[in-house]
């Protein structure tokens, strides 16, 4: 019986050692994990890592669609015109200068002429919606601009065209 008791004590002793070894291993793993975390924080100085500069290359792609349209060169004129022609027409001065707007089709231009008629030299062009100030009427259907040039009243409107 003594031998049995000794066996029981030995068994209990071995069991205690096994339980203590498991606790020790668990505690050791926990301590090592905490230590590794502390080392990681200490290595960073407790700060978040700052972003490093990286070089980025940007490529821009531009697509251009070219449509060929008839070209018109606008003749630029600026007044007052030098009067070198003999005046052979009747002019009626307006009571006050009036502003009109060019009403030609989109993409078209109104010719500005040196005299009141298509037989006179074309000295410039006006675009749709462009304003022009007139000071006199000549030959019934032509307006004289404040610069001394002429445009047909057929293509003028008191309102800006849409």
C-alpha cells in the first residue's frame, strides 16, 4: 500500500509539473508577444510612419478631332475712312446715331463697303449679331456707319438675332 501511495504522489507530482509547464508556456508566449509589440513601438518612436516621397509620372492623352470647314478671312477695318471717292449718292442724316445688329445666317458675314452699293469696294465684314452704329441712310437701302462705311439695311435688325 505504501507503494501505491508513492505511485499516487508521483502521479500527482507529474500532473502538477505538466499543468505548470502549460501555464509557463502560455505565459512565455504572451510575454514574448507583448515584448515584440513594445519593440515595434519603440523602434518607430511611438509615431506613425511619415509618408515617403514617391515619384509619379503622369501621362496626358489628348484626342483632337479636326473638322475642315470653309474658311473666310475677315477684313478688319477701322474708321474713319479716308474719303477719296466722289460722292454721287444722296445721304439723309439720322436724328441721332442708332445701333443695329447684323442678321445674317450662321457662318455668313455682312460685307462692309466703301459706298452705298455692291459696285463699291468691299472693305470689311461683320459677323452675325455684331453691333454697328449708323448715322445716315443713303440711296434708300444703305446705312452709313459712324466710321463712314456702308452696309445694307436688309441685313440689320434692332434686336440681337438668336
